[in-house]
């Protein structure tokens, strides 16, 4: 899924596009940028993509209680000079 975000004067707006519609989302974002260059009241044009097949939760969270982290490499040895 893709979503184009922009500000129309002072109002935040967005428009969703299906996963297969990346070209359309990019073209829409470009049309908003063009409108801005022509003096339109458009700002903060950006596009975000969400992978529907993403595994797990996004962001950062505390590890599960049963998570057991182990360092796999020994610490670097200091050289004697």
C-alpha cells in the first residue's frame, strides 16, 4: 500500500493507492509538486509505502520476556605497545 501525504494550505491531506499502483502514486505526488512550483498552496509532499507482507510489529519495543541475547563475538583484544 502507498500513501501520498501533503499539506493543502494549512490542512493535512492524504490519498491511498494500492500496492500495485506505485506508478500512479508517484505521478500524483509529482503533480502536487508541480502545482507547488506553479504557486499553488501545497507543501510537504511526501510518499510512504507499507509492505503488507511485513513480518512483526514496526518500530522499537522491549524484547519478549523469553528473549535470550548472546554476544557471538569475543571483545576485541587490546594490543600491547
